[in-house]
């Protein structure tokens, strides 16, 4: 993409997603994703009604009158976006390409994080770690992330979710909130890796998929190409049993994915490319609040 076109696209995404994060998501994001806990702030003299368990006995002994420790919520979070950039991201028949919706969702989450004074980082992955952007704060950092979301070109086309989760667990030492954004078209088993990652971090799964991935249209002979493996084959979509078999395959795949989320205790949301992703994210935030 040419520089001028890329900058224009970045600006469009910034205007739309920053407005959403500020006007729509601000309160919901804060309540849905809590800080790491309570951090010590200061000591003050004991007042009637204070919890005696908070008494600082060292300070009390020094001044010969009771003092208590004051704690406040340690609000600052580190937020990681795990973005699937495998070949299937370029599929789209209704509304928009999966990559376009993924970019808008990721940018909205990034602006929401920054407005809550959280750090934001990104891992682009296929069947390998394509790029790691360490967590930072600031508008300049956000605009760099958006630019990469729009224009990043991966080396590989396949998908390995387990690998990126293992990488996350190894590279991010402190607990963080992680949004794993993918279509979850993965031939590998990722349940164990997802379970381990969610024990250390707070992982949220966001599936982005296209309507035509869930059902075949009745348009006669159609050449289908697997964007990740490159394999092509002709399918006669006018045959009802063919369309039914494909629908059953998709339903089974979705069930397996949801079972994986349940087993690993990961919150999730599935968003179709022609869905209102704002409403879907708000519902997710509300469930967690």
C-alpha cells in the first residue's frame, strides 16, 4: 500500500475507533477488565471503623499511636493483542474482509486501553510468530499499531494458535489481559496451551468469521481454495447434500472451538463480518462486569 493511501486509512481507522472507545466503551472497558489488585499507597492515623488487620505495627510502635496502611486499586494493566495474520484473514464476501473487521476491533481495544492508562502490545502470528510489538503507552504507539494492522505482510499462511499462546506465556512475565483475535481455523489442538495461558493471564477469545464460511451458496459448480494450504477443489453447490454436509462440518468445528473455550475457562465472542461488532463487544464487556 502506498504511503499516502496508508496514512489516509490509518487516519480513518483512528477517527472511527478512537470515538468508539471514548464515547461507547470507556466505562464498560474499565469495569470489565480490572487492575492487578490492591497496592500499598500510604499510612495514616487510625480512625474509628478502620479494619484492625490494616494496622501498621512498626509505624504504630514508632509514634505510640495506631496507624493503618492505606491501599488503592492498582489499576494499570498491560493489554496484549494476539492477531491472526494467516492466509484466511483475506477472505470476505459480506460486509467486509475479515482483516478489516479485525483491524477495527483491535484498534478500538487499543484506544480503550490507552484511555485507561494501560499499556498495549501486539503479537502477529500465523504458524509462527510473525512480529512482536512490546507493550507501551501513547498515541504515537497506537498509530504505529494501526499502521501495522493495516499493512503488515506475513511470511507464512498457515495457523498455529498453540504456538502464539506459548510465546505469550514465555515473553510476558506479569499477568496481562490478552485478546486473541482469529477465525480459529486451525488444524492443531490448542486447548492445553489456552488453558495454561489463561491461568497466567486473562485471555479473551474473539472469533471473526465470514457468513460464507458457515454455509455454501447454491450457485452450481464453485472452485474452493484453502487460503492457508493453497489446496483447490471443485464443489457442486447445487447439490443439497453437499451444502448440508458443509454446514454440518462448520457446526461441528464451531462446537469444538466453543468446547475448547469452556474447558480453558476463556470468555469468548464470535463476530461475523457483517455483524455490529460494537454491540458484540459491549455484550462481552457487560458479561464480565
